[in-house]
C-alpha cells in the first residue's frame, strides 16, 4: 500500500470519530444553559469554542498516547494479529451502535450513557460559566465516549506507524481537527445567532440517520482496514509458506 491509502484510512477513522454525538450533545446543553441565563452571545460563543478546543486537545492526546503505546508494546510478530482483532472490534462496535447507541424514553430518546453520568454532564454543563471550565468539560466528554471511538483511534495509531516523517505529526493533527470539526461548526452556528433549540430538534429528528451513519462508518472502517492490511498480510504469509 502507498501513503495515500494509509491517509484514506486515517481520514475515514477521523470521520467515524466525528459522527458520535455525546460531545455534541453536551456542547448544545452548555450553550443552551448559557443562553438561558441570558449570557451575552459573545460569551456563549467563547464558551462553545473553549469546549471545542478542549475536545480537540484530548483527541490529539489520546491518539498520541495510543500511537506511543502501540510502538512500545507491539512488534512485527504481533502486528497482523492486532490489526485483525481491532478490525473485528470496529465491526462489532458498529453493530453495537446500531443496537444500543440511543436509549428510548417515555418522551424522546437519550444517548447510551448511564443515567448518573448523563446527570453529572448535564449538571456540569449548567454550572459552566468560564472558558477554562468549558475547556475542561470538552476534555471530559471524549474520554467518556472512548468506548465507541477506541477502534478508530487504534486503527489510526497503527496506520501512523507506516507513514514516513513528517506525516505522523500531520496525521495526528489532521485526525484531531476532523474529529472535532462538528464542535467548531456548531460553535460558529451558535455564534451566528442561530437557535440551540433548532439544532437540538434537528438532532432529535435525524437521530436514526445519525445512529445508522455512525455504525455504518465503523463497519466500513473495520472492513476497509481488514481488506487493505490484514488480507494482504495473510496472502503474503501463505505465499511465504
């Protein structure tokens, strides 16, 4: 495979990461509570962007840590097996997203997170008034959702190992930016004076599409990684035998 194929895998993984909704849900809660307190629009926008920067920072940190960990503990003999396992995990997680990502309530739906965690995030969002608090909240939510984003992170970390310098650094930055792009887009929309309620309504109306897309992207990512990395390794091993 060439560098372009590896960059395509990283791009697909980043888009998959960006499709998950917990961080976006907390961002809209944060902005909605701030507007409910009649906070100036400029300050609300500042909170939203601080939250988005926190999310970008932790995603880049998680990916860097995963990359360094894979470099430290993996060798040539385990590389193919790890790729096969993580491809399977991506496909399995995609199926799980289709089944459990949204939880039905008497009125509307909510995300998969435990009730106590959801209550904590809602309370924390309602009490956030300063940019550094929003930044910290932006760090927190991707960590909670890592159960669903772990496969894209690991696949990207493994892919980065194939890239020559300076591509690894650019890949980490590119992944973090793409994964956090929805947060910045929503921050810009809120800063433009659009209603948070309309954003929430759109998410609620299109939740099935969002759920299907997130699961499908994980499955496609797993199949793409398997067909482009694992399958050639199996063929190469068969030929050498």
